[in-house]
C-alpha cells in the first residue's frame, strides 16, 4: 500500500466520503488511488475557488467536512478567498494540498511556494506530511481538527513522494471532543440581567440559529421581553413558516445603529459583538451604544443549544413563542424592483429549499420578505470575499440531495466563480440560480458615497459592467446549464416556477 492509498482509506474511515477537486501533477497518486478504493464521491471543479466554496456549502448542510484536493501552493492560493469565507462561517473542511516531493523541494522548481505560510491564516490546523508511513495518521488528525467545535479548517500538505512511496498505514478515526458547556456562573449572570427587564438583545450566531435552539431563544425572549437578533452574515439560519423568526443586524452603519439604539444589554450566544464592515469617516466602528453592556452567554466553540436550554429553565421560560405563520402571497407583477422580486421569490419558494444569498445590494429585501415563506435554510456569504454564492450553492446541493437550492446572485460577484455552473451541469444538481443583472457593482457605488469619495467618470467606469454587457444566458449555456432572461415580474414567476419543478440546474438572468 502506498501513502496515497492509506490517505484515502483513512479519510473514509474518518467519515469523509466527498472530495471536491482540481488536481495537478503532485496529486496524481491520490487521484489514482481513488480509482482502486470505492466509497469517495469525487466532484471536479474548474477553479480552486469553486472547490473551496463548494466544500464550505457542503459542510454547512451536511454538518461534516468534505475534503478538497488542491494543486500545490498556487492552487491553494486560488482557493483562499472562499476559505476565508468558510473560516468566518466556522465550516469544517479538510484541505489536501499536493506539493513538491521532499527531495525536489530544495531545487526551487517553478511551483515551489510557502504553502504552509499561505495555509495558516485560513486554517486552524496545518501540517506537512513527511512520509508515506505517517500520512494516514496525519489525515486522521486533520479530520479530528476540522470537526472540533464550532467547525474548523484543517490543511494537510502532501509532498508527492509521501503519496507514491510504499509503506502507507491506514489510521483509525480519532475521537472528536464534544463542545464544552457553559459554566453556571455565566448562566446566572445572564439570567439576572434578563430578569431586570432593561432593553436587551440576545445576539445569536452559529448553530444557535438552527430550528431547535432558536425556538428556545424565542421562549426566553417572550418571557423576558428581550429581542432576538442575528449578525449581518451567518452560515445557516433555519427559518420560514413554523420556525422562530429572527431579524438580522443591517449591513449599513446608520440602520445598524438605529436597530440597536437604546439597548442596554447585548447578550452574545455563539456570536461576536457587532462592528461595522469597514471604517468610514466620521462614523462609529462599534455598532452598539456606548452605555450598552456586553455579556457572553456562550462562545462559538461552546454548546449553544445546551446554554439556551439551561438559561430557559433558569428563567422558567417554558411557554412556546409564536412561530412565523405561512402567508400565501401572490407573485408580484409588472416592473422589476427589489421588493417585487423578493415577493415573487417568497411566494414561489419550494418547501424545504436551501436559499443561498449573495444578492448584495439588490438582495436586501429578500431576507425579511421570506420570513413567512415555506420552511427553508438561509446561507450567506460570511467573510465578505465576493464570489461565494454559486460555489456555495453547488456544495449545498450535493449535501442536501433531494432539496432544491435557490441561488440568489448578484451579477458582478458571480463572475468571480461562474465555473461552478459547469460543475452543477456535470453533477446534474438541483439548483435554480437567479442572476440580478444590474450590470454594475452597485454595492460599491453606495460605498463611494459612504466613505465620502467623489465619483467622476473614471471612478464610475471602474464600477460599470457594460461595454460589453455580460450575457448570462450565453455564459450559462456555454457551461451546460439551461438558461433564460426575465424582463418583468411575470416572466420571473413563470421561469422560477418551471425551474424549480425540473431536475438539474437552471439559470434565470433577471434584467434590472
């Protein structure tokens, strides 16, 4: 058995059965081993940013890691932006990065790079294998690290000779410690604060945004008068009819300040205290009032569901809180607006869909409008590195087989990773992509004003996506995905309904 074979066997023993890959020469023995060892679903992507973004989406839905296969340091570098997003989402990912053979590395061949140095900023665990005999053991440790709460990225760098040399040893799966629980002192302190009745917000992130913990949080809010709020960006919210509704903190500084105005206590449950995405001249960076006190109920790596359940017991919060009620809406008609598009998507959203939202400026109406839609999961870009949406939808579709994925996508950011459409076509994934084609970087036009910069001809040219205009129907069809344009709300409703009833991917270019 060579090192690559022991690596594949160990990954399978550790519960990893999906590999998102863009391999090169250094990874050919791993690729060859996959021919001989059954059990691993191998998903090819045409760019590493798709590989890493799809692994992020997979982890968010599957609640376990996939493995990525990346080619040397530059291949890892091409995937770093979506690994940054995945790190911010606390997603579990195991990266296998091929590298120069140990004896070839000193020769400084063209692809030689500081692969470990590039991996560390996005990885909680990084290691370079040094022999075929130990690479299996290294892989087991990588999976263990990736599955540590609240979810982490582990990167194992595999010099090619550690894969082709004989002497591989299959390692057993390593036990993953359970998430730590909150101490009694923290519970008592937060319970006492909530009993005072002062204006309070329970600020909820990570796994506390799943249906069970959210319903408990709703009981606490009903008992104490506190408000529930989620951060601006979240890895997964289970929402819609029958589930506890939760508002999100707005993205822009002024609305965020207004949302938290008068709050005396901010109670963190698996979340960080909110700050602005960027610094702006003469605007605060911290989004909560100066006299607001911060209280930590549970950190992201702790068991949020347990903390909320114990807090509810302390407070006697046993009465069910009102859940979102299904509201039957009619699709909007006429001209295309953010509000009309949001109404149509909410009215026609499939039951138990997975919504991936990278709508940016045009998409800000979607989240609140879908509160009373059919039950669904809501996934977002979490680290601000655009180009996450289509790969995220790709991985989510593989993890959530049988569920329709609805990808709400701005056109400018979609261009960063449109190769993911090819993977959707190849794998025949049930994804409906709606491209909001405003043909400009609309969010940056708003940011120009936000930072007080002047916008002349040169500046606006750099934010314009015409001359030539993008043709998303042609781009999608070139990747093997059926597509059509919509110019009115009636056309969007017809295309969206038809797309969600069919098998495989479909793209709608909504002209706005």
